[in-house]
């Protein structure tokens, strides 16, 4: 495994897997270029080192070639940020001549990798009534053609860089399989390096106390990360819809709040494990409840375990936010994943926004703060404080799996 900072790119072509999966408006203009900007230092490093770039990414979830998901729509912004003209290959599998003609300092962007079933290795176009045998045969055919697809991509370059942390948990052609063709010339880009370093700082040897804030709607979607973190943290703050499953498990009434009755035993097991491991679990004692799931709903404050019928908990109450704040400001390392209320509605985003502000304050006092997961990242971004916390992770699902202790295919492929 090579290091991007010390690798000699002179006269070499680097094929770089980036995450340019950015949102586009109806006129195909980029509405948030964060992911493109994140990859620019890696791309500039190759060019400054005398190399040429072949850039590959996915965009959206197309089920074949679809004009609205073409990467040609983002060329203008990549050119602006790189300060270099970007050539375009409209067929990933037929770019050998363009790649061969590339000179040092030049850039070639390949079309959307997910236009090809071989990228994900999943068959497409199967009839709904396809038999198991037909499904099996289709899968085998895609896996076979995937080998040629990967071989073709690898043939364009002398070295491989993976800088797409957001897809590191997928064993796709461009993230895991291609690395095998570059046994001595593969490396992480700066985005991947930063992500791994930040998460390892939390998982490895963190300054203590270490506090995790785990929010979101469902216990079932966060059980892996909660159980893994119980071995590591000193405090865990549980927020969001998950709170009501725990409240119900402890004999409370939760009205119409989101609740997973089938996860009651899981919740009780988490409480027991936390006690055994000496981890302090913090739940909001009071919440803001509403008479409907709407920004215009009537609201009041209520004990979390005594919510009347017809009402549902949608945010942490001011007293609970203050309790969380105290725990966070006493912490030296903080991990935040998931909102503590129905963040999509301004009326119920107060708790989540206050967590963001508290993390900024904790960071300014020397704490290491790592934020990851769509809504948590959106909160620090909307509050204008993404640059005031220690690290903001770009890879929702990948970050969760890494925090669960799962070895990610995209990372493993580089380290092997």
C-alpha cells in the first residue's frame, strides 16, 4: 500500500474513484458541491505531481443509461474547482484510446459507473416472475462480465486511488475489485485518509470521557452501532424516535410516538449491557409533544414516559437539552450520529440545532468532535458550523458500518 503524499506520480496515469454523487436541480445544476470540493485536494495532488487523471464516480441510482444521471452535467463545476479542462468519456468500457492519449496534467472523467450492471454486480431487467434458476444464471452472468469490466477500467492507468469513503462499505467493481490490479500501486486519497483517521481517533485511543450521541427514528437501524459502542464509550446519549421504544420498555406510556414493540427486548438488553459495562445512558426526561406530525401542530412539554394518547414526542425539551449539554461539555471526545428530534420540521429542530451549537463550544474547549450521518451533517452545515467541529464525515452508511467494527471492502482492498 502506497501513500498519496509520498507517491511519485511523474508520467503516470492515476485512476481515482471519487464520490461525485451530488444533488442536481431540474436544470441539471448542482445544488450542493460539497462532495466534489472534498475530492479536489486528491485530484490536484496527482496533477501537481506530474500525473494524469482518470476520474470515475457514480451518480444517483440509475437502472441503466439515463440522461438525467449523466456525469456530463457536473463537468462545469469540476473544471471550475480544478482549474483544468475536463475531457469526457461517454462509455466507461470504451475509453482506452482517450486514456492512452492523456498527457501529464490532463483529466478524463468517465461516465456514471452505475450505468453498468457490472459496477454493483447485480443483474438487471429480470422478469418479476423469474425462477430461482433464472435469477441464479443472471447473477452468474453479471459476475462473469464484471471481471472484464474491472479489467478494462484497470487497463487505463498505472495506479489506483480510492477517495470515495461514502461507498467504501460496498464491494463494487470500482471500490474493491479494481484494487487487485494494482498490488503495489494503490492508495487512499485524502478524503479516505481523513475519514479513517477521524473514526480511528474515536475508536482507537480517545481522550476521555468519550460520549456518543445516537439519534434517529429506530432502534432496529442503530442496534449494531449502539452495541459496538457500549464497549468503548463512557456516556451514551440516546435521542430521536428511539427514545420512545426505550420508554415503553421501561413501562412508560408513549401515546402516538414512533415505537418498535418488536425491539422492546433489544432495548432492555442494551440497558442491561450498559449497566454491566459501566456506561452511563442518558435519555431526555422531558420531550416536546405534538398533536400531529406537522410543523403547524399544537405542542406542549411532557415527561417522556407519560405521553397521552393522541400526542407524539417530536423533540427534546429545553430541560433535556440542558442535561445533554452538561454531559457534552464535560467530554473530551464526542461522536454524533443522528438527530434528537423530527429535524426536518423547523419547529422540532431545536434540540438537534442546540446539539450542533454545543459541539462547537466543546470543540473550542479542546474536545475532539466527529459528526456523521445525513441529518447530523445537515444540522452542522445549516448552522454554518461544519468548520467549527473537528471532523464532519461524508459517508453515512460507511461510517456506521465502520463504527460497528465491520471491515469495509473499500478499505480492506487497499490495505491488503
